[in-house]
């Protein structure tokens, strides 16, 4: 859309007003430039540095004065996830009542990022940590076999695939864990044990929490400040994003083009800021489905219990459909089973997910396409449209979801779940 002279001048004035004598912008700048030793040392996006910090936090006898609390909370969080085949018989209650102070933590043991061993509990947990880097072929299978062969008498082996956003592990015996989950556990742990810590230890963990908030985009103060700035200067910021961030927002622009051409009728962060969006992900829900879905009580990247999201990778675009964190585990299981069992050709989930009352999010459909040029918006929008129609069967999936929701007993879920 071309701007006439009057519109262009007005927009220039809006942008000038936005950058001149803007107290909120100065606060944002100060916030972004707050001292953080992890930022100074450039370790935010390096897996090995995160693994070093986690090794220290997970070791019960280290100087953090939390004992085995953090380790037990991480194990419990992991066991809430889903796997097809377990290598243990543990329940979460076993973790809570047992003593793990004998646990030893090893870094880069036979190329495995983290290995935690508790002989007292006949327990081994090992973590493959991937912040951004890709996963080598058969890497997870190799690590699991190494652990099994080295510790044949251990009753409980728990393999964990740690990623930024709890990506599903490409191996059905691995649990998924995210840095967001670690962040939430660490915040609680710091609050509980702050009186036992020295100032130096407290500050170190505090700065690591800030690093995780930045990495996972969960800094609540920063989010609130950005929201207020955007509210007051929406037109100027939209113009800056549109004209100055073209390359970084090509996925979003392609989706907007599909929306403008009536090829995609959805609600995303443009209409509802409760939907998550960054330069790698875009979360959304078809408009007509949103009208038949209750709102979530628990915080997620979508305000609804069922949501789609695009994931941009270097040479691929993925589309994923998930069922999210419904507060009542039984209601979540009922809805998940209703969807998956209604049409097993369109929807699928791990068998363990269909019985896990503590589940939080479950992928029920996903697919991907190759992208050769992320800068060509016309090509990208055409590619996405073709992908939705021919590969993902987007309209068919939504029709089936709509039928399920309309026939589902709405009294089970109400207005909020």
C-alpha cells in the first residue's frame, strides 16, 4: 500500500514524536542495558555455558545451599512429560520422598552434556542440551545405549532432551524439557532459599534467571514496559517494524498477506497479544474455532487450549497443532482423547500422552516444507498457502476439529479451563 504525501508526513511526525523525549523509551533502553555478567561474557546462547551452570545447580553438594531441592524439582518436572517407552518405574511421589543428596553430576561424560547418578536410588538422569544447535543423526540413540551398557544394574534411567521451547525429542524414549521450565523452577528455588545464600550466590543465580528470561522472552517487567510503549506509540512502531524490519519479519508479512487476501482467517498476536510471536514462531487459531473454545486459566503461548504455530527454521517452515495446559488434567485428557480417537488419520499423539493426567502440551499434528528464499514475501505466502491446502490439509483438519468441539459436551469445560 502506497502512502500519499500527507500520510507520509504524518507518519514521519509520529516516528519523530516516538523517539524524541520519550521517558518510556529511555527506561526501555536502561532496562536492555542493565548489567548482567552472563551477557558481558557472551554466554547467553552457548549450550556449554548453560550446561556448566546447570551442572552446578543440579549438584546437591555444591555451594548454592539448595541441597537436592533443585535436582528433585527438575526430575519431577521431567516425569510429568510423555514418552512412548519408559526406562524406569518411578512416580513423582518417589522423587519427592526420596533423598538424592548422594547424587553426582558429570559434564561431557562420553560427549553427553550432563549425567546425574544417584547410586542410593539406582537412578541415572542424563541431558542432551540444545539451545540452538542441530542434532546429529542417531545421536540420542547412541547416548541412550551408552548409558544402558555402562550402568546395567541401574533400575531407573531417565533420558532428557533439553531445548529452548521443549521441542519434541526425535526419539520416543526421551523426555522433553525446556529452558522455560527450568526458569520457573529456579525462580521458586531462589525465593525459597535466598535466606540461606550469601549475596554472591544469590546474585549469581539472579543474573542467570535474568539470562533465561531474556533467552525465553519471559522478562515480565520488560514485557510490561514494551506493551505500554506499544500502546502509546502503536502507529510509529508499526511503521518502524514494517519499513525497517522487513527481513526479520518475512514470515509474519507472508501470513499478513494471506490474511489480507482472505486465504487465511485467523486470530494471532495482531488481534490478541496473548498469542506468542517472535522472529521464529507465530501462534494462531482459526477465527471460527476461537468462538467455540474456552479460554485457558494457565499461561501458555496461546489463550486457547488448542492452537497452531508456525516455526521458522533455516531452510524449513513447520506447522504444528497442539493441545495445551488445561488446568484440570482429567478434562484435558478427555478433550485430547476425543480429538485423537475421532480421526486417527488426521490426529495422532504418543500413547502415553493419552493417559497422562499431568500432561501440559501435546502435539496432535505437524508437518513441514522446504523454504528456499525467506526474503521473497510473494513466494513465501504462495508456498505457505500451498502447504496449508495440499500438505497439512488445514481446512479438513479445522472442519473435523469444529465437529468435535460442537459435539463435545460443553458443560465439561465451561468458559475457562
